[in-house]
C-alpha cells in the first residue's frame, strides 16, 4: 500500500489515573476532536472500561468515559471525523443494546461510525459486570452475529446459546449500508478468523511477550511478525471469497514516540510508516499526550506539520 493512502486515528488522551480534568471536560473533548479533524486525522475514539479495578488503575491503568456517550459528543462537534472506539469490549453488553447504540450514533453522525470490538481480558471487570469471563469468546462471537442480523433484518428471530430474540425490528437503521464497518481487535488466530467471517477490519496491537501475557493475546513484536499475520489474514479472506483490499488493518507504530514528545522524529516516523504500509496496514494509531488540552492540541498541530503535510 502507498503510505500516502494510510489514514490516521487517535484515541482520546485519557492515559492515566488520575486524569487531567480539562481533557475530559465537554469543552476539552470538543476542542481535541475539532483539532484532530482540522489536522487531517481521520478517526477518533475512546476506550471502554466501565468497572476497572483499583489495583489495575494503580499499576498503569487509566480512567475512561463511556465510549458511546463520548463519541456522540465528539460527533456533534465535527463533520468528517470517523468515530472508532478503541475498543468496545463486546461481551460486557447485550448485543441488541450495542446494536441500538451503534445504529443511533451512526445515524446521528451521518454514517461516520465504525464498531471496533474486542473480547476483553480483565477478569475483575467481567466479574463486576456479572459476565462469565470463561464464556467471553462464545459471547463475543454470538454477539457479532446478533448485531449484524438486527442491523439488516426486520421481524428478526435469532436463536443463540446466550441471546435470543423473536420477531424484533430495530429502527431507525444505521445510515451506513449495509451496516457500519465492524473491526475486530486482538492478535490471535481466532481474531483473524473472526475478521474473515464477520469483520471489515482487524486491529491488532504491538505486544512484546510480557504485554502479550498480561493482555492474554499473541505477541507481535516486529514488522516481520506483523507482515506474516497480515498475510495469514489475507489468505483467510481469500479462502472465504472476500477481497483482502476491502478489509482494513489498524496498527500502532513500533517504538515510535508521540508527537507530543521532544524526542519525536518525523523522519523516523515516516520511515516506519512506509514499512507498515508495505506490510498491509491501512490505518495507523497516533498517541497524543493527555496532560492538558493545550499539549494535545500542540501535538496534533506538530503531527500535521511534520508528518501529514510531508506525505
């Protein structure tokens, strides 16, 4: 892929516990979203942690807003920015409620929503929400089936192991046709299989061995490893009769510093971007600082001037 065709996304910079209050104010979110759009960023999202444990927060975790509410607020202050959560933990919720929230956000944003979802890994959060951690993979897969069905079918009858519906019609439909894109997160072979079967995008993440163990996923610690896994995804898509070019791959640069850091090197970033594009990445996630709205805006402007305008 040509690196000039890569699209960029940011996650709202709520990286810590405690968080900077300006970053999570309505004014702060609106300013960051609008600035991202003006800078040439294509996607903007929020994380999903409705009930994180205190221990996790004290050992490098971060606070979070509700992603659907926050993305709706951001949508109201932008016109082209795509709303892409990072990510919705699908087993936490009833899929028919997710389908309704997603359809509403897509409709109100004129078709700018992408449902990026993952299985989840934080057992205590599952416990707090009353969801069986050991069944999370089953819940995830069944929820994907239910969401696609309710978005596209009237008078729907759905019979699953965990969810069932008889004769339901959920309107208004999403603005996107046939439905909003579904991106599936995770580094494992199961994640790629689900993308080939249900998804419109794959969002793995850089994970050295230690992080991979913590997140209960497969390691991705080099561009060569990433390229091999994207090749595997493309082979699965072709086997399913699907065009690999129709499926996005979103990833974060290896070892790149944030444009908010003094050490940020735009030439190094552009070189890494070429490698990611050659491997098959279509969206690149950019990390921006969360220690104040001004710092976030400065980082976005720096990224615009040194990277986006250099492409």
